[in-house]
C-alpha cells in the first residue's frame, strides 16, 4: 500500500496500472512503480494499490498481484532490499519494484481504499490479537520467574509490591484477550448488520489502545525478571522489540484516531452499535456507569466540534471508548475480583500511571491464581 513519498497518505501513490485489455473489475493490468513497504514478500499474492488508467475507469484502485502467472512463469516482482527492522525480524518486510507486473483489478475503479479496507480491518484484528498474545506471554514469563525466585526471605510472587505489579499485568492481559476475542466473533462470516457496525468502530478503537499498551506492558514484565530480563538469554527482550510493530502496522496512533473520526461521521450506526455494546454492563459497577455517561457526553461534544478541535480531541475520546469497551467486557465475562480491580486501576480517582498501583484490598491472590 505505502510508497516513500506518501506513507499513510496512500492517495499520493504514483504506481501506475495500465489495462492489458478491456480494463475494469476482473481484468488484467500492468503495474509499474515502487513500494516502500511490502510485508511478507515470500507470499504467493499481494493486494496492491495503484493509479488506474484507461477508458474503463481511473483513480486509485486495488489489484491482486500473483507471484506466479497462470502459465507458470514468475511475475515481475523485484525485491530491492529487506527492511532492517527494530523487531519482527523473522517476518520479512521489503522494498519492491514493479515493472509491467501483471495484476487483476479487485473492486471498482477508483475505489481502491474502500476495497482494501476489508483486509485492513481484519489485519487490524491480527494486530490486536498479536498484542494480546504478547501480553499473555509476558505475564506467563513474569509469573513463572516470580514464583521460582526468592529474595529477602521469600519468593517474589508472595511479596506485596510484586503481587500488585503481577496482578496489574494479568488484568491488562485478560482485558486485551477478552476484547480481541469479542472482535474476532464480530468478524465471523455470520455477522449481522449490527455486528458489522460494531466491528467497524470497535476494531479501530481497540487497535489504537491495546496495541499502544503492548510495549509498556512488555517492559514492565521484563523488569519483573530484573537484569535477566534485559538480556537476550531470556525471551522478554524479544517480546519488547516485537510489541511496537502491532501499533504501527495498518495505521499508527494518529491514523487510527482519524479513522475513528471518519467512522463516527460517515457511519453513525457504528457509534450506536458500540454504545449498545458497552452499556450491556450498565449497573454492574458504579465507576463504570459514570465512565459510560462521560463517554456519551464526550462523543456528543466531539461530533459538534470543528475539524481542528476534533482532531486535537480524538485520542482522548478514543482512549475513553476503549476503556469503556474493555471494562464492560470484564464486568460481563471476568470474575468480580478481576473486573473490579481492572476498573479501579483504570477509572478510579486514585488510579496510577504505572502498573502496580492497584488499590489496597484488591483480590491479588485470586487474580494471580486465575493468571
């Protein structure tokens, strides 16, 4: 999708698609141009955005580009270099050149973004699932270490300060997992119109929040291992490097926040669907009820702002919506000790900015036994 001069601004793409025959949906085109990021270049086929030309329709369009042509010959697909990434090194990313490469138009001419957004939505879910899975690995490693390492006369996992950190990490992991699985259900093929509206907005909201929570979560878990966590001999160093890519792929923070604004404006049913979902937990926790009221007010205010103010406010509202969704799901699906601790730690007046600041009286033992 991305090119060096545009990045997330895919409408600035310059790759050209010339019809090989009649042109139009389902027809062959010849693509020529440069792609700055091509993920997984070992794949058999690629979705590519290019500027279509010809009488059958023009504008930024979506194409399916096969690695191997029907006659068995290789398509023109020149890998210039692999990206030297911070992490995620086992999953290659590359820069590629297309030169008269054969591809088939998918969807309508000039509607490439709308066509490819279905894939983008599903890949955003992949990012959420990946972040949640990474959190679970981090919790498992931190817990195992703390339960088998003694200091100052007792195992780390039994010391109050460590209990609070581990429980907080476990709550973050559980909330991310529940949210990811709820969104996965909404992506199933039998999803009705309500579910489709829900997933349109909720996927973007969750992608923004959960993927941004991943790196800090990995770091805090790494710190539970002390100096060992900072060495490559233990797995959390790699986990720390892996988590940021989930927040960057398929739209980094500002891109996602702006997409939420777009969904709220162009697809108001998505706002109604998300509001219905989070309010299914109304009455289950007083702090959450107040937060749900606040979210409704924030969404209403955001809708009445001019474009500049709305963009300035977008991240704040997206964060509030994400916490409403997670807290609602925790109330409905997690044990009371877990849901109450999660809500107190994220929505309570005395909430802290770091993990390990859960209030006195939290059911630490129950939370950690569940983890």
